[in-house]
């Protein structure tokens, strides 16, 4: 059966090589004209060599991602060490970001060269990163999961394919395009239509965070743009998780007379919820590291956001926005401080990603319903 | 499974006079409707930004569109995007070469040679984690190590290397998945004919895995075209046509045009930012559609059953192998990979 189908299977993609394929596969070995014994010995040697070189060659390339990861950690760490020594804990807790007086000569403190008065407190950026990502996940997760549920459980095949295309396009639109949309269209729209409503929320706990002055650029706008960017990631992951739920378990629940919503909540939900945590954390990782879109929509303010609408910035947006300013620091400390910021960001996203993958993996291994997991 | 559902429906048919949902109370029906209503709202909120963004991009560019963007280079006060378009294609070419070398090689090793040792788990995890690292961190490392450290300056090669590493997880993952989905019978048949493992791989296995690998590669390139942050730190920008060399000369690219031209005083330059945005979205959509086309073409010709045993339908297996459409990605991989692993062995 496979024999009949294999030519068809590779037909459309390997058209260029097709004329060669009818030849015997053994022809590839050298010395085809020699005696049979010598021929097979040469072939065996050739096979061993080609096998080993393939193994080592591909093995070498497969180490590259690991090496790149390690190299990035080392590069950032080495570059950041003077900045870490100079900034100390103030980098994580302080709120003043100043390149110092670049005309005031270079001072040396603890062996680190720096302009007079340089002070780097990145707490506003770290807080901005966490706040905007939190908004993104709070808004994006329910939307992505709800849409994925409808997509898998109710949407007809063709509709599901079309919506799948929508998800892909949203995931593929360059972040600079989404950023410009957020800056010119979405942010002003929010300030004109949504924020006036939100700002008149009753003055009770939780809802009162929405009260206050607002503008088109800032924390909430940035968080919502981030939400749009992580929705496709979470939705695609949820969709794949839901598609792995075996039909038989759903049929069993249906046979008990449950409505489709009850079937979902009793069967599929339990099946996928572990994976959903992982999907959410993966989306969170993406939101933490997003740079260009947030740089455009956040209002680029190196201080803490004054309220939920306030302008702010994130670590990633600072790195991309402050390079020109940092390069003008003759002592080089500013560039090293940006490396420290990148290191903090790398560590945060590393932790988030590793945790997410552990959760996804564990939930995949110990699927919460035993039925069907064994095959 | 087909038998099972057949039995079920036969039972239902065999009980005439009993309405299937007779036992469902109005309250439960209401709750059911509310549940799916909320899901529908979520779906609307997912689709709305897509339509809105595409509408913004197309309308914004249509009002200022001029074809001379393909023939003129950008200047400080106007011109076209020829230098950025050629630069983006040049960078994409380099990224394609580098990332397919690393990614396909890595995928082959992980699927064919690595097995399930501690080391291979480490390699797989590193590849997956790499896909979660912010692109700005890639860019800044490239800036420190390649642009400054190796004195390459802002130029094409650092940008290509950084972008290739950024997207290599997608290619590696899709290669590994595609190879794992090739029917065992192909390998057994080849080995029964006395072919070496390398030859089996090259002549039989790779051929049926090519669509899956290609899909991953296309998605990877689509991602790399849309990147801005790593390029600002590695490629710089140039208003003149790229010399198609690798070192010491800055390269223009489309995302930079969108990123910096939008707030320039000249209206002609602002128009370029919008047009660059449209070109980017157009390129990404073309890439996504072509990867879908590959999946559809090969699904039509793919064998009905993949691998021996397992109740999972082959169509689903093929889908999970070939679909790398979730750009966010490799995200799904741990689940998909390990469960497919269970299904296969």
C-alpha cells in the first residue's frame, strides 16, 4: 500500500528530481563497475563514512541553538558586570534614570568609569514590563481561549480554516505595523470611545483603578496592543490542545444527555486545563519581550505610569529607544547598563519559558483523563 | 471509532418517539446559549483586530500609493523604497540559507540520531527556549558580540546571523516533526533493500518530509521579514541600494522604514512608512498562503494511514506534522511532540 502511494506522496514536491528516482537506490554507492565482493566492501565502507559524517554534521548543527543561548547569557553577563557593580541593587529598586553630566569629566567609582551623576534605576521599566504583560494576559487569555473553543467545537470546517488564517495573519503581522496601528488608530479610538466610559466607573475598589485622566498612549493602550499580539499564540495552542481530546470521551458525555457547554466543561476543560496554563505563560513570555509595538504605543516615559492610562515604558522598549543616547556616554557605562537591562529581561523570559514548558510537558504526560491517553 | 459512533447513532435511531434533548431544562438550555454566546463574543474580539489592522494598512497605503517606490531609493525627504526592498530580500536570502542549514541539520539529528537521552532533551529544550527569547535580546547580543566585538560594524552578516538564530527553532521543530511522521514502512523498505541509513534518509525519508520542512522554513522567513528590533542593532540602515556584501556596509530594510519614517516632517517620507507597512503585510500574507498551499497539496497526495497502529487518524497526524501555522509556536510542540511520541511507539 505504501509502495503505491509513495510516488504520489513525493510527486508534487520533488518534481525536479523525479527523473532520477526510478534508478536503483543502490547506484549511489561508488565502484559500481567492480567485482561483486570488492563492490560490497567499498559500499560498506562508504556507507559507514556517510553515516558517521551525517551524524556528526547534523549533531554539530543541533548544538548551535544551545550554544547560542549560552553565548547570549555569557555575552550579556560579561558586558554587564561593570554596570552591575556600579548600579548595585539600585538598578532593580531605583526610579531615577540619568546618564549624568557628560561634560563633567569621567569619574571612577570602584574601578568603574562613569560620568558624574550617572544613576540608573530600572524599576519603572521592570514594573512597566510586568504591568503591561499582566494587562495583556488578563484581556487576551479569555478572548483567545473562548475563540479557540468555538473554533474547535462549533465552527464548520471551512469557517475554521478561514479563522485559522485570521489567527496566522494576526500572528504574522510585523510588530511595527501593529505598533503604528496602535499609535494612530487604536490608541486614539480608545481615548475617544472606551476610556471616557471607563473613567466614570464607580469609585469602589478594583473599579476605581480606571478613574483618572487619560490619553491615547500609555499603559492600558500598550497592554491591549500586546493582548492583540499574544491572542493568536494562545488561541493556536488552545486549538491544538482541544483537537487532541479523544472523540470517544466527548461522545460518552453526550450520551449522558449533557448540553454541549456541559460536555465541554466536564470533559474537554479537564483535559486541556494544564496545557492552558502553559499556553498562557508562553503568551506572557511573548508579551514580556515585545519591543517595537510597545515602544510606539507606551508613550516612552522613563517613570512609573501615574495611573492605568499613564505613559510608561518597558525594559525592551528602553533598550531600543535609548541606544542613541547611551552611545553618547563617553565612559561606555550606559551601553553596559542597557546590557544589564537585557540580562534582566533574558532571565525573566527564560524563567517564564522554562516554567511554561514544564507545565505543558507535565500536563501532556499525565493527561488528567486516563481514557485514550495510552495509545 | 467509526464503529463506535455507528453503534451510538443506531441506538438513537432505534428509540423512536424520544426527542434527543427532551430532558434538557430551559435553564440548562439558557446556560448553554450563554456559554456559546460568550465564546462567540471572544471570536468576534479575535477577528476584529485582524480586520481593523489590515484595513488600516491597506487604506493608509492606498491613499498615498505610488509605484515609484520600486524604482527609487529613499532619501531624507522622499523617494522610494527600492533600497529597503532589496535589502529585505538580501537579508531574507541570507537568513534562509543559514537557518535552513542549522535548522534542518538540527531537526535531522534530533529525529534520526539523538534518540531520547538526557543530552537530546537538553538540545530540544534549548531550541524551544530559544524561540521564547525576546528579539531585542538577540539584537543587543548581536550588537555587542558581532557589530562591536568583532568590528564587523552595522552590516548584513550580523543581521543575518541574529535573525537566523531567532527563527531556527521553527525550522528545527518542523523538520523533526516532519521526519517523525514519515511512515516506518519507508525506512524498513529501504533498509530491506540494503540501503544505508544515510541513503534511506536522503532518498526516501527526506522526500516525504520536504513539505513539512518547507512549511516551517516559510513561516520562519515570514517571521524574520517582520522583525525590527534585532535589525536596528545589527543592520543599521542605508539610503543607498545594498551592495550585496556581508560586512562593514549598512543595509536598508522595510521594517526600519515603517519604524522611523512615520514621524518625519516630510509627508512624502511618512507615505513611505505606510507603503512599507503594506508591503510587509503583503509579503507575510503571501508567505502564509504559500505554506498553506503546500500543506493542502501534500495532504491531497498523502497516504491515508501514517505509521502502523494507533487509533489517531492519519489525517490528524499529517495535520499536526505539517501545521506550523501557529507562529507563536514551537509553543505547541511539547504537547504535540510527546503525545505523537506516545502514538507512534
